[in-house]
């Protein structure tokens, strides 16, 4: 018997299916190394960027050397781990100062609690989010090994919940409301983030979906106001 040779298209499909299985396995942590979006950033890339910036500030400056770099991170793996930590920390509290200012201004004006929610969350993605950092964080969270992300992002998560939660607590108290039985501020923080991140991703492919307005508010604002209303009840 003669074995039938695979066609070029069959070979192509087999290889692509296998590559997809490997990528999925790595993202689940099944194959050791993760599919880390940061993996292409080498220590030498960071060194080159630092020296470029230093030269722009002072053409006569003594440039940083590889010796100084490897004294901090002996190998690429250590550098990647530190870069992962920095990426997650950078996105932990996006534009928190702006949100706090919006809250203070709204409270001073005696705004309704729904208006405060709308002003503080999901107003305008160009203002509310540092998009490149947020997308990098989303990609890393989705593709890096789950156990690594969980341990790396613990401190950032705590900071994010504390800062965002305090804003929500003030809004809820101002509106004469409290958390509904069985719900916590942390539940509300993560639910709001899920809406914002979901619309942020959708905005990349269908900007008209996230930017659509009615009654003076974006669809994102309407969704978050409704969410806060469902997660809270009138204080007795």
C-alpha cells in the first residue's frame, strides 16, 4: 500500500492547529513557559532606550553599561519577572487622581449619586484610561501563566480595590444607600472593571458601540449606573 501524501493545505492546517494548541497550553501554564507579551522586550532593549533618553537630556552624559544592568538582573528571566511586576502595577490605579477630582467637584455641587457614578466611571475612554498600559495589562493577564499573574498582581489588586472602593463608598453614602446583602465593595469594583475593560476591548473593533450616547451619557455610563443600583439598596 502506498500512503497518500498530505497536500500543502492539509500540512498547513495541521501545523496551525498544533501551534494554536501549544499557544493555548502555554497560556494555561501547561507547558512551563507562558505566552508572555513582554517576552520580546530584552534587557538590551531597555538599556538602549535608557541611553537614548539620557543622551537627549545631556549629550555628554556617561551612558549606562550592560555591567550595571546585569548587576540588577543577572539574567533575562529575572528581568522579565520584574517587568511583569511593573506592568501590572502601572495599571493598578489608572487615572485615580482625575477620578478623585471629579468626585470632589461633584460632591461640592451636590450632584445626584447617579451623576457622580457617571462622572467617575466610563466617561470617556480617551480620558479615563491610559490605553496602551491598559491593553498591555489585559494581554499579560490573559496570556501569562495564571499562577504567576495571581502572585504578581496581588499587591496591585489590593491597591486598586482600596482606592476605587473608597470612591464608591463616598458615592454610595452620598446617595443614602448601602451595599445590598451578600454584596461587597470589592464585588462592585470588579464588576465595574469588567464592564469598562469589556467596552474598552470592543472599542478597538467597534468604536461606535462604546461611544454611543443617549440622554447625555455613554452606553458605558448607563451600564455602570445600573450596576451600582443593582448592587446597592436604600439605607434604612
